[in-house]
């Protein structure tokens, strides 16, 4: 299953991605399934997408105007590794090296390869190895924040 959500700027892009994934028989859960999102804020959308990603142990797609704001909000949530990707290489590397679990897209950007970016993000596998060591350090930073200790003291 893929979790997807957008603020008001991303409704049309979200619909296109959902239709594309459904044509490929990929299960999609739209967590912002309403037409008029003029009163929404991307931090709220980020929370909803990420909570569902963590609860369902799956990948997510979060959309705002540039993808930047929603990626910042997503990355505030422990266990989420969100990345803005504007090409296939970025999508490949964020999955292979960073084990990203949320793809962030900008609805106001011009993509001629949006479905290819989505495909790469959803199919690329985490390579592990030395990259796992780095992810462990990210988790240690998250834990230090929860515990109220200075990560720098433990490096």
C-alpha cells in the first residue's frame, strides 16, 4: 500500500498519481480525500501521511507547492525519512542510501517524468551496508532529542 496526501496546491497532481498507481494495481490510501482543501496546512498533511506510513509500515507520497515545506514537516516526525525528488536519480538514491519512506513532490514544479520518479521511489530497495550505520546515527539523534541529551556528547 502507498499512503498519499496533499495540501490544496497538490490536489490535481495527487489525483494523477493515484490514477497511475491504480492502473498498476497498486493499493493507494488517500489520507486527504476531499476536494476543497483551501483551509489546510502542509504540516497537518505531513502528520497525517507520516502517521499512516508508520502505522502501516509502507511508503508514502506527500505533496505541497514545492515539496520543500512538507518535507521539512515530515522530517520532524521520528521514524520518517522524507525527501524531495525532482528526478529518477534522486528517487533511486534516497531509497538505496537513505531508506527514505516518504517521497515529497511539488505541485508547482514542472515534471515531464513524474510517474518515472514515483516508480523508482516505490521499487528501489535499501542497500543497507554502510548506509545502515548512518541511519543508526540518525536514529540516535532522534533518540537524543526524546531523551533531552546532547547528541554531540555521545559522538
